């Protein structure tokens, strides 16, 4: 094993023949190479997901099965009028700085409980940085092997759509 910097070890063992130990060494080296490749792929996928969330216009809020905030993208921070990074790891109720955001909590809790589609979709009016906004959220439960491990809500700003409909009427 040798140190390759930044606290990581590059582990490999030299093969010295064709006996059982050599086969074991080959297997070990293949396993560590596979682990390194999988770690790189996982890091790459995480970076891709973060880039997607950072660049979409819709707000995205992700919670775990205990209703703790796992992630909010920049659009969600803006639409909910909350500072970036402040609520990650905190209970969802911490986002209820403004009463209007309670509706988002209801939507996400409905997603966590896998309730009917109608209960997981809501629209509301909120004051964001002094402006009245028409927001809409849809929550989806996140499941793995039939067990809900969290929920994700997508928040849309429908203000211009509602305004346009009013003008057409």
C-alpha cells in the first residue's frame, strides 16, 4: 500500500506466481480497481445531479423519511425566500419562516405518506421579497424496494401564467 496524497491509499499487491496466493492477489487487485472505478462513477453522477438541480428553473426540495431537509436547489431558495444552505439537515418545519410555506410542508408530508395524488398537489399565494407569487408544488414519494425513504417536491412559479389568464379574461 502506498500513499497517493489527500488521505487516499492506492492499495495493490504484486503477483509473484500462479499459486493460490497469486490468484488471491489478482482478485484483490481487481476488486480494488473496481471500487475505484465505482467511486469515480458515483462522484460523476452526483456532480451531474447537482448541476441539473442548480440549472433548472423549478424549485426542488428533497426530504428524508423523518421529514428532514436533504436538499434545496437555488430556485427553491428563491421561491421560498430562504437563504441557501441554511436548512439542509434541519426539520422541514424550519422552512416555515413564512406561513405560506406550510402548504409546501403539507404537500411533502402527503408525499411521504404516499397519499392520493390530489393531496400531493397544491397551489398557494406567497409573498416573496415583497411580491405576491402564485406557487404550485407537486410531491412524489421516493421508494426503494417498496419502502418510502423520502419525498421530493417540485415548486413552480405560476405568477405570469395566472396574470396572463386574468388579462385574457
